[in-house]
C-alpha cells in the first residue's frame, strides 16, 4: 500500500514537473516571439528613418547640382552670346573689306584708263610741240637753243615772281594757322588739367581739448614755451583764444615740426625742457622721412620712374617751399601735367615732358644756397644725378638762361608760365616777405659765436642764440647792437626790428 502511494506520488510529481516545464516553455516562447516582433518593428522604423535621410540628402544634392548646372548653363549662354557678337562683328568687317576691295578694283581700273588716255595725249602733244617749234624757228630766225635760252630766262623771272608771291601767302597763312593752333593747344592744356589754388600763410593753429593744457605748455616761469621756441625756431602765442595755441613762423617746416612736437607732448603728458628737446629731435627725423615719402608718392602719382633718391628727396622738400606765394610742389605737379597734355597734342613723348615739368624747379630747394640762377643750378643737379640731356636742357632753359636745343624746353617754359600766371596762383608780396626773413636770419648767422637764428613776429623780432662758451654776457650786448646797426644799414623793412640775443648755460649730469 505504501509502495503504491509512493509510486502514485512520484507519478504526480513527474506529471507536475512535466506540466511546469511545458508551461515554462510556453511562456518563454511567447516572450521570444514578442521580442522578435519588437525587434522587427524597431528595424522597420530604423529602415524608414534611414530611407528618409537618404532621400533628403539625395534631394539636397539634386538641388545643388541643378543650381550648378544652371550657373554653368548661364555662363555657357553668355559665352555663346559673346561669340555671336564677335561673329557678327567679324562678318561686318569682312563685308566692309569686300566693299573696299571692290572700290579699290574700280579705282585701279579707272586709273589705268586715265593713264592710257594721258599717254595718248602726251604723244599728240609732243608732235604738236615739235611742229610749233619748227614754225617758231622759221618765223623768229632764232635757233632752238637761243629760243630756249630766252624762254628759260623769261620763265625764271616769272617763276621767281610767282614763287615769292606764293611763299608770302604760305607764310601769312602759316602765321595765322600757327597762332590759332597754338592758342587751341594752350587752352586745351589748361582746361584738361585740374588746378588747386594753394597759398602759404605764416600761422598754424594747434587745437587743444581744454585750456588747462596751456598752463602745462607754458611751464613754470615760461621755461617750457621758451625751450620749445628755442628748439623749433617758431613763436608760440598762448592767448585768450579758446582751445587753441597759435604757432607763428615764416618757415612751414618749422611750424610743422612744432605742431607735431606739441601734439606728442600733450598726448604724452610729460612736458619739460629735456623732454621737449627729445621730442623735437624725433619729430625732425619724422618730417625728413615724410619728405622722402612725399617725393616717392608724387613720382608714383605722375607715373615717373627711375628717379635718383636725392631727386626724390628734393621733390618732397618742395612741399615746404613756396615761390611767390605758390606752393612749389603743387606748381611742379601742375606744370608736369600741363607738359604731358601739351606734348600729347604736339605728338611728343608725354612721359618725358611730365618728367621735365616735375624737375624744372629743383634748383629752388637745395641743401645749400647756390650763387647762380635756380634754373642753371637745377640743370647741374639733374645732370649730376644722371638725367638725360633733353631733360637737363629743358630745366636749364625754362627762364632763358641757356639756349633751347630740344622741343621739351619751350613746352616746359610755356607750362611753367601757365601755372604761375593763372588767377590766384602767386603773390609777389609773400615771396618778398619770406626773402626778407631769410636775409635777417642769414645776416645774424654771419657773426662768430652765433649757433641759431629765428625771425619771428612777422620779421619784427630776431632771436639770436649764441654759445655760452664762445661769448660772454657783456659781449651779448655788443653783439645785439652790432646786428641792429648792420640790419639798419643794409636792409629795407617796415617799422622796427627787435634783436634779442640769448646766451644759455647748461650743466648736465647723470645719476647712476
């Protein structure tokens, strides 16, 4: 009985295990099928997304390609249109050439006919002349040689008379035509060159942000302003004019150096005599570099190449030089452009004419004053720096100091006169004023011990700086009186001139 119960229990256990296994297997299979379905759905979703991305990229690429194809098509269309236009132009030219060819053929045929007719008439004329000659010999009783001589003498006299009349007519007509043509060329040259009126003055204004700067510029007991005036050679006027300091000097280079030095000093904020001298020295170097840069820029603007560096520097110096109140660089540029226009009108080389026009007044800006006319000295400088002979002659002859040997010379002379003679170009009074100030400074510099001289107050005051180791305090009074007497005896000037002799002693040490 127990055995049967055990067997029945084992059978039930085995049946239960089998049923549980089958149930577990069923559950696992359901989960497996569900997972497979989810994976298939995800794969389908990914597939659709990828297809959409690929489709979008394809559409973008297609759009880009279509734009590129459209652009290329447009370029090809434009090129095709240009080719068609050129083809039409060439076709028109070919037709014109064919017409001209036919016309030339017709002219040639007509000329051949006329030549044949002329030959026949010439033969008949020769026969008639021979017959007439025989009749004349019989009638006059003269031989052919004697009649020929008499006829030749008569023809010579008649030819001389007619030739003289014809020559006179040609000369008169040439004079009228030449005068008219010359006027036309000059007027066209003036009209085609744009001019700017540049008149130099003797005052520059330095603008400041506030009037507090004026006190710093003046310095304690005026030491800063005195140091700046002594270093630059100008007169600095600090008055009640709001936000402005007036710089007065007849030399524009000095005014520019003072203006730039003031600008740097005010911007830096350190204003004292030692700093002033340092800044002025730097600014002088900058101005010299600017002079060279101005010369280079002028040559480039006018298309002139191959100039010697020293000539370029002289051209730059023209910016700070005036002639009869007319800025010399502006005058030279104007003359150069006029020369080029006039040379083109006359069928000459405009580049060479422009070069001669630019260099014609370089004798006015030497480093040392020559004892010869500026045209002659300028020609010597041009020859020294390897300019060609026709350029040298044009410079030398533009004021008739030398004989004109090329056509460039009269062109430069005429254009120089045009530039100087136009309304508002020059002022004789300013030139005389600047010369008087230069003479004042040179007169004081001729005395021993004098290191610097500055004419200020429009020539009403002359400041003379002497070396402390060369002249004593007592001798400064004597020097001032001597200079005053020499100015009074040798120069003509309005009003009176105040001579101030400055003797300054400096002691410099370095703390290490």
